């Protein structure tokens, strides 16, 4: 009488294989925490967690460890352009306000 080992219908996966798949493909976990009091939002925390290999992160454009500054990190190019345009508009409006401030205020019926 010959004893045979147990045969599995699906191949088993060990922890190392699972970790390799996650690092190769990447995984994103996200969630929001909101604290409201009487329908007034007091606090919102947005949590985004990305788990992947360094190579995969570089493919996705996440290479913050290579740059010395984190300023502007995570802001898309079009958002940066919109911020620059808004800054230019603010400067233009401020210069117009300063020019208007130097003009005398004319009151109808009063000779300056």
C-alpha cells in the first residue's frame, strides 16, 4: 500500500511571492477622514498610501528622494501654471491699485 501526499488544486503562494507581486504591480490605499459638528466640517484628512518598488515609483513619476526640495511636489504642471497666472494677475491688480491711489479723488462740484 503506497501513501500519497495531499494534492492541492491551486498552487500555494508564500509571503515572498505575494510581496514581490505587490512591489512589481504596486498598490494604492486611500481614505478620507472628516469630522463634522452640526453640519459644519471642522477637519478633513486625506490619506493616500502607495506601496511599490523604487523602479515602479520612478515609472509613475514619484522620485522625491532624488530632489533636495519638496516644494511643489505632487502638484501637477497645469496647477503650477494656473498658480503662476494667478500670481501675475494679483501683481497687475496691485499695481493698478497703487496707480489709482496716487490719483486725486474728484468729487462732483468741487474744483481741485
